[in-house]
C-alpha cells in the first residue's frame, strides 16, 4: 500500500458499547442501488477484499457492504466469538445502523460459514446466498494438533506477505504477466489489473491490512470456522448458489460440491480456476447472476 494509491483501505466505523469499533467498507453504487450485497471476506482477510467486485458492482448497479470481522482490519477484537455470535452482534449492529432491509449475501472461503450464518439466523433479511469456494468442516483441521498449529500458520502467512514491499509485488506481477500470459487462470488473476494495480498487489494489501495490528484476529477467525458454527447447514433455507474452483488447493472442490448437494444449491463449476482466481477473475459472472436472476 502506498500514499499514491487512492484505493487503499479506508473503512467506515461504528462505535459500540465500551467504545469498541466495528469497521466496514462500501463499494459499487452507493446511492439508489438496484441491489445491496453483504460480502463476507476470507480467513484471514478483511472487507477490503470486496474491492475485487467494485468495477462490476458499479456497472451492474450494486452496492456492496463488507465488514472487517473482530480483530481484523480496523475492527476491534473481542475476547471470544463464534460464527453465530458475529452474526447476532457485529453484523446485526451494522445492518440496523445502515437501515438495511433486504439483500443478497456473498461469502468467500472462510466467509462462507459467516454468510451461511446470516442466512440461517436472519432469513427475513436474505434474498439470495452465494458461496465462493466456501470453507467446510474437515476433521484434520479440527484435531488438537491442527488447532495447535493455527497460530503458527497465521503468523507465517503474515510474515511472508508483509515482508515483500507491495510496489515490488506489483512490479513482479506485471512482469510475470508479460512472460506467462495465458498459462493458467490463477496466474491471470494475480497479474490482472484491478483498478490500476495487479491482483497480487490488491490481495497482499488486503492481507496486510487484515493483520495490521496483531495476528490474534486471524487466529480467532480460524478457530471460529473450524469450531461449532452455532447453527446447522439444514437451517439455511434461502436460495443458494455455490461456485466451485476446479483447481482449488485451499478448499477441496469435492468438499464444496458435497456441501452444495447437502444444501440443494445450484453449482457453478470453474474447472480452470484456483482459490483466489475464482474471486478475482469472475466478479462479473458472480454479481451478474444476482442481477439476471434477481
């Protein structure tokens, strides 16, 4: 992130009891939108991720609201939380503050359970649920050993991403784009221009911003999605679309398809895409499906 970047994270904030801050970002059409979408970011991540959908949202008349979850981005941490607790506390506070009545919900990766939680706990609010490569429970991650390694994984991820200067990441991505054009959808995503910067640059900024104060929020976010969500999949009864990245190395495509079958969701297959390229490359299709079928 540099001072010359006009699209650096600049969130809205809501101060709650005890002075605790909840932050969120807004993209797309902010006045008289055709539709409003709540975007639930990945883990660890931040609402800044929704910038990847900004250009499409402008063209399609969609307003996007994306919260920073507790301890991530500019949102203050909490002592302990669950997915359901976040829905019934932070999310509901922002919904009431903004006077939102009906909307669609998108959840990417670790935001998938949080988006499902909104649909399960606040069905009167949700018209449509869209899950992008959503996290699903996996026994290996929930073991004591898996949970014990979670802080180390988040810490190493943060060190790796924060060590490289963002301008260097941008330059390397652009150079790689000239050499590796057309090689894969994942590479295309990282070199793709996202409002004047490469996809790799924007993703690095989102990650750095998410963990700017401490890794605690990222670790807590991992624990929340790996643990008991506080609701069942069966309690999600709104119309659901699930997008599957065929070359996803973070969330196995088969597990995503199985979730879709259990939920009776409409599946959208992207066989050439990886975890992040699904979001970066296909914003138009994802948001366009909401307008087309809305």
